[in-house]
């Protein structure tokens, strides 16, 4: 999970990522770090949000690939 959070944090700090995408990524990082639900639920919610982000036509292709990398890391997390 830390690897995925690190990947997402680097994306949220990059100026080439559109502002609305950076906000969604920061919200996703916050939800991943929130301990109110189980690890698997947090990962599943983050995957869902990140999948929606990759569907945005305004996202640069490099950012999309980076998000897919974070999603593949999150997919390995189970309860």
C-alpha cells in the first residue's frame, strides 16, 4: 500500500497533472490513510476512484499509465 501511496503522492505534486485530477488523487490518498475501514475496503474504494480518473479524456497518457501502476499495486491487497 505504501508503494501505491508514494506513486499517487508523486503524481499529486506534479504540475503536468491537471488540477482536478490532482485533487481527486489527494482525496484518494486521504481515504487510503484513513483507518476507519479495513485495508481491503480502502483499497477497493481507491481502485474504483482511480478507475474513474483514468476514464477522464483530459488526463495525460503518462498520468494514466502511472495510475494504472498504482491500481495494480492496490489490487494485490486482500483482507
